[in-house]
C-alpha cells in the first residue's frame, strides 16, 4: 500500500475562490507533479481563520 501524505500551504485571500474552484476539479483525480511523480489527490479543503487561509490536502503516491 502506498503512503498517504498531508500538506498545508498558506494562501493569499485574493486567490481563495480560484483555488477553491480548482480543488473541486482535482480531488479524486490522478495528476503528475513537477517532480515527475504521479499522485492521486485524496481530499483538499481551505481552512479560513481571521486573517489567514490555508490549503490542506492529502495525496497518495501512485508511482515515481
């Protein structure tokens, strides 16, 4: 079984809607990273707090 990774990235408020739309499209899909690895995006969400927003996502390495 392949490992599952979780990642958090701080995002700018002005990019929230664009990122939200994009993650709706890629969740459940298999994509190729810049490194050449192929991963499946398992889940993603944006956590919003007063002045900060964070993109949190989980992916599984399919092949490297």
